[in-house]
C-alpha cells in the first residue's frame, strides 16, 4: 500500500480533552472575565448563561435543574453519589474503567453493604434484566474507555422506586438520551463540545431533588460534593454561584462551544455529525478483516459513536502476548502522530490493546475519512516488521 498523501485538517482525535470546534482560535476567549471575582455580576451572569444555554441546547425538561460542579464529570458524579446514596440499596453497572471506579467509591469509600454489582469485562454489556429498580441504579451511558454504549433506555422502568444516576460525559450532546429515565445526569465541558477542563455539569430531576430535601446521608460530605445543607438545596449551584472558584477562561470557552452548536443546527447537528463519523468507521471495519470493534456485540446500537474503539484481530497479532500487542499498537499510534495525521488514538491504558478515535460533534466526518487510509498504511508497516 502506498503512503497516503491527504491528511486530516485537524489531527486531534483525543477522547479528552477533545478536539476544539472547527474554526476555533484562542482569540475567541478575549472577552473572558479574567481577573474578576466569579461572584461579580458579570462573571456570575456568564456562569448562569452556560447553564441556560446547555439546558436549552439539550432540551432538558423544565422541571430539571442544572448546575456547575468542580472536578469535571468526576466531581459531578461523586457529588451525586455522596449526597444521594444510602437511603436504599444500590445496583451499579460497569463495563469500562469509569464504571469500575464508581464501584470502588461505593464499596470502599461509602462502604454500602446492600449492593448488587453488575461488572463485566471490556467489550461486554451487563445483563440489564437482572437490575433491581427498587434500588438506586448507577451507570454510564457510554463506555468512554470500552467503546460500548447503552443502546437505549427502554430497560429503565418509569415506575422505578430508586433513583437512576447516569454518568453521561461522553454521551451528552452526541447520543439521544431519554431524560425521563435518568434522575441524575452528569458530564464535563471537555468532551463533546471540546471545552477546556476542570468543570462538570449536574442535571437533577424532581425525584432527585426530593431525595436531597428529605434525606441526609450518615457520612460527612466534603464541601466540593455538597449539593444540600440540612436538607435544603444549595440553590446557588444551579444559578451560577459555583461551590469553588471556576476558571473564567474555561467559562468563556464553554460558551463559545455552545454558541457554535446553536448556530450550526443545535442538538440535531451534533447528533448527526457524530453518527456520520461512526457510519464511516463502521463501513471501514466491515471492509477490513484485520480490525474489529472492541465491543463483542457488533450491533451498531451498542457501538459508541464518540469514543470509537477497535482492535487488531489478525492471528499474527493475537498470538503475541499483551505486552507485545501494546507495543505494536503504540508504535502505530506514534507513526501517525509523527506524521501529524492523528494524535492520542491509543486505547485506554487499562483496556485491551486497541485504538480509540474520538468522533464527537466537533470532529468533522471528512477528517475521519482521511484518517482511515493512514491507519491502514501504518498497520501494514507494523505488520511487515512484527509478523
């Protein structure tokens, strides 16, 4: 195979922080309220604007509240666990790294005993028929590190007794989500809209708010996780008064991404852009017998359309030990990065040896198309050396 000669216009395919929107420049942030107190009227108005624009772009229900949390999606999700759990038993699903992290929180930190863990290997998806919805249920919508997503929310009953807590950081703005099935939804700025890091969002249903107003956990709650005090909701969180000091440069960047999405067609534009990229890679995988998706279920409904994850499946590669496999994948990724074709597409360190290409709404599908011949070329080079 000859070396390709057409490169992606943007070689940034990292799964977080993710590619900036097309046309982004640092000058876009010149109006950031740097040097100002985040409690000032101007700064607080921008924080509130991030909340309002996010809620409008996502079409969140009117009776859901949305707030900004410290610590990215991790901080937002942790806040929900520490503030809401303990009243009921818990069912927790995990099929990738972050879901497995939440298990550690619930087991080792909160030390809950009434617990059902639905933990499966990378590439698999839990049996959702075994979930007890009398309990609170914790799950990720999209397996950020495994490339396996929730196909839909039909498995979540409307008459559930417990709360559903959803880590949606690599799904929100990219996948249709039935909000009525999720009592808590968390995400970060640095994923689908390509914002800068450090801040997370938390959306809460009336059922979740009622829990905050009627229940106090047995354990002390750190300040950065505290959504309520003495069964009174800290309303400022949902009005632009953040728990800790936010970066106003990050706030400006979040607004830039939201405005860009609005101007280009809103949520449908974002969903369709990501879907187009998955369709391109899906057809490419079908045509190439040396590669397959990390997901064991090849039904496209289970395949992530943001962190698209695939692996080498030829026997010469599979016959090598894991360390050798990781070395080959790393070398392929290094070649593509040095060619300025694709940066940061090596799979997650704890996942099986694999590639992960980010394809959220800020990634133009035409760049995905231009990447794939390069990936095949780099693979053939690696095979010649290592087979």
